[in-house]
C-alpha cells in the first residue's frame, strides 16, 4: 500500500496565476504524490502528468478513479518529446524539481542521512547510483562531483580520503559514508545544516543526472507551450535555480529584436527575484524552506 506523504509547495502562488481561468490544459512534469495536480483537477482543469517514479503511477491510478481529466505518462521529463501526448500545447507547465517526501522516506532509495540504507540515491531508475560513484569513480571524477554539485571547497582532499578508505573496505551504506565524511578532516561549509548535506546533494545530482535533465527539458519546452501560457519552476538548490534564471534571461524579449532564437518566441519573466514560501508555509512544511519559484510567460 503506497501512501502519499508529500505536501505540495507554494500552491496558492501557482494557482493565483490562473484564478480567473477555466478548462485549462496543464502539464505537471513532476507528478510525485499528485499534490499540485489535485489542486488543478479540483478547479476543473485537465491535467497531463509525467513522473519516472513507479509509486507515482500507483497514486495517479488511484486519482483516475475520482477524476477523469487526468492522463499519466511514466517517463523522464527530459524525454517529453518522445511521448505521444494526447494534448500538444499547454496553458501551464509545472516542474517541481527533485524528489518527493515519499521518495525521501523510501529506504531502498536511501536519500536520507536520518536512517541507514544501502548506498543508492537513484530515484529515477537509471543505471548510476551512489554506490558506483563512491566505490568506482576515480579521484578526478569524485573531485568533480563534490566540487561542482556539492560546492565542497576541499573536494580533492575528500576524494583522496574516500579512495583510501574504499581500498580497505567497500563503502556500502549511508551510515558508513557519513562516518567516512566525518573522519575525512574536510571542513564542510555550513554550520546550519547537517554536515553531510553537501556530499549527499552532490551524489544525488550525479546519480540522477539532475542538472542535465533540466537543461534538456528547457531546450524543448517552447514546443509545448501555448501562447500566453506559463512555465512554472520550483527548484531546491542554487545550481538548479541558476539554470532556470539564466534560461529566462537568455530567452527574454530583447529591446530591438524580438528574441535571439529564430522562431521568435520569448518569455516575459514574471519573477525578477524568485518567490519563496511564506513563513507560515515553512512552519507547516519544513521541506519548503529551500524552495524557489520562478515563472515565465511564454509569448509566441
Ligand atoms: C518534489 S516532487 C513533486 C511533488 C508534486 N509536485 C506533489 O505535489 O506531489 C518531484 C517529483 O519529480 C519526479 N522527477 C524528478 N526528476 C524527474 C525527471 N527528470 N523525470 C521525471 N520525473 C522526475 C520525482 O520522481 C518526484 O516524484
């Protein structure tokens, strides 16, 4: 039995964009527990949902019994052009990036440092995982992952220490990894978060190819947006947020030329600065605290 533990983030801010509209076509590319989708369905919109996660399929099937206006596709959202979607152009496309609370609680995935699990961290079903990275990447590859995706200053020192430890014994579980991080002598940046956060983030981004998925998706997304539609993206770390911010910047209306791209479409950025959750939302749902919401209106 799969229950949904995920609370949707900044729902009111998203719904306020389409308050006065009816019967819209919505594409929810990160269905998760269906929290955002349910809000759209309750207002009579038609939802096309995508997620790579098997548990999401199960939850979507349950929803289908109550709402007939939902179709679900199991896929990586970077491949949305390979899906034969029933609806071709959408009035609002939502990306709520990263992993759901359901996935965070799943010991087989092992994203949490709060309980022990086999080293994995892959929540999208690909071939790569944290065990392979930690035990098989060479020093330079490990350094790249920790430096680029964890923004760890002493990435080389950490890579060297891991190589030494794994030559004694393979590193198989989250708790073993945490112990190695603790003993590595590396000065992890933040005092406010768990010291393993940056390393876990780095391994998760690499295991799931998170940044490349987003970049590939953004390159294609104009083909799926109706004119005057909204592209709504919630991200949870600065690396993702930077990609989204630059995407809207690079594709905005230029003063004398409509836009750089040949098709002459562009985005009007509705969020000069990202929207962040209210204090009360953060109190109710601590997972929302690092969320950043950016919205662009697509003009064609
Ligand atoms: C933060 S949760 C979304 C929660 C959802 N908005 C809700 O309210 O329940 C992110 C979801 O996106 C999915 N996801 C992340 N990256 C993906 C990708 N590249 N392709 C398909 N699904 C992805 C994850 O499997 C997860 O279920």
